[in-house]
């Protein structure tokens, strides 16, 4: 069993992959409001392109206002939208498909080739209003969508109507269950001074539809595999699941990271609490919010080094999502880089170590920082500073 030397744990997240093979995902089922109006219509999600190059073979589409099921009522379309383009090109279409209220999951046969510049769209064909329609959600998070009242198969942007902060609820993938969130560190392990740390987990369903999926625990220090421990869950409409000790619920022990997957379901809300279990004396700990799995970007993390290394200790955690090499620069308080090194990790790997171990024993300048970056690997890194006398932690996600 590994030792948890502190409970200053935090999270963040970048690009997604599956455990055994790279997960390709395009679009999302995130959101609860059921908003859109006209039919027939073509809706294009212009926010969440494919997470990698490959093929997708399954699509799930949110549907509402159908008083009766209807055959041949929607198509799943894929559009190429280069960042510097003035026009949109439809690259593939599958369907027509039958629709009922809720999440409609269909097979894409043959599978569809996608790249990072491919976006998903839905064509609602002509038919009675009783057949219902696709929908999306307006959100405060910057988002973009496009729509046309006709059978749009490509053309100039000027022929489409933009929708700001709108997310179409449609998704395609190459796996039956997709990762919608990750909590980079969870555990049930002993700590210093007789402490014992646990992780409580809450999953809540903000939608009127059932959510199904699984939790996958990846033990620290080993590459993730398809046989890593998992736990199936079902959350009823608008319901909540509570796990007082998620690691015990999964019959596990020690440290690791936790992936939250859903299966053709809306996106849940997840929250974890890491706490020191003092028995009858109660608990002390911190909240760990999960970050959604569709976040992407260039990984760059700044980890602050304590000014007083005698009374405070620094631990660093990293969870990768794609394999690759991360570059590590050690910078003193004046801004001068004093050392550098590189570490190579497999995909879906987690470690939590002292800062000294992380930088291979190189000196850590008081009040400086450790800068972690990569052109190859997508990852999350965090730094936790803990008081050596009280075990009181502070923590920071290593953002740019």
C-alpha cells in the first residue's frame, strides 16, 4: 500500500483517451435545457471537434417533443471546418434513423473518418411536428453552433446562422462508453501522524433522463489497462449517488486516479471530497471538483516552490491522457532557469511524488517554480504544499 503524505489534492483535465486504445470522440451530450425550435433544420456543433484522428462508429443524439416515434427522421452528418476556412464541407452522412424522446444511439455503418477539424451535425428531415426534434443547450461557457432551415450539405459560412454559447447535444465515438470527467487523484491510504485519508464521491444527474456508466480506478505507478477495477452505476432522472468511500466501494486500496464514463447518457456532475478520517473526532479535508472530459488545450503547468522548505513540503502529481514526453524547467524566484529535464509517460498514467523525486533530485530554489510542458502529451499536473507541523495543505492546479 502506498502512503498518502498529504491531502492537498486537486484536479484539472485535458484531452481524452480510452484505456486500451485511444478514444475518439466528437461532440457531447452535456447540458440539460432542451432548446431549439424549427424543423426541418440542420444543426452543427462548432465547439467540440474530434479529439483525434481516426474513425467513429456510434452516435448518440438527444431528442425531444416527440409524441410518437418516427422512422427516417434524422441524419447524422459530419462537417470539415478548418480554422482558416470561409466554407464548410460535409464529409460524411449516415441515416436516416428512427427517433424517440431521449437519447437515440445509432450505429454508423460504415464508420466515419474524422480529424480534429471535423464537427458533428444533425439533420432533422421533413415530417410532422409530432416526430419531435434535436436539441441543445445555451451555456455560459464559450460555445458555438451553426444552423440552417434547409438541407445544408456544405457551403459558405454566410449561408448559416450562428448561435453563440449554444451546444448541440449530439456525440459520436469509437467506444461504447466515453470519459466525461476525471478526478486525477483518489485514495484510501494511511498518511503521516496516524492519519488515514479517504475519498468520498457524489454523482448527480441534472437531467430528466437516466444516466448509466462506470467508474474506472487506475492505480498509481502503473500504466492503465482495460482490466483496471471498475464499478457500474445508474443515476435516475434528477437523482444523486453518494459514495462515502469510493475506493472501499470498489474493493480497492491505495492511491490512483478515477475516470468517470457514461454510456449513451447525458453528462453528470461529479464532486469528490478528500478527507482525513479521525474516527469519532470527525474528519478534515478538502473538496475536489471533477473537470469535464472534453476540455482540450496545450498542456503547460506552473508549480510553485515554497519559500520555506523546512516547514513546508511540496508534492507533485501528474495524470496523463496521452502518451509522450513532458519537459520540466526549474526556475528561480528571479526568473532564471537553473535546470531542466524530461520525463516520458504512457497514456492514462498517474503518479504522486515529492517534488525532489519529480525533478530527479535537482535543487529546488526557494520561492521559484517548476514549469511542466509538452508538445506531445496531454496531462494534468498539480502542486500541493503541506505544513510539516500541522499537515495543513494548500494546493494549486498547474495552469499556464
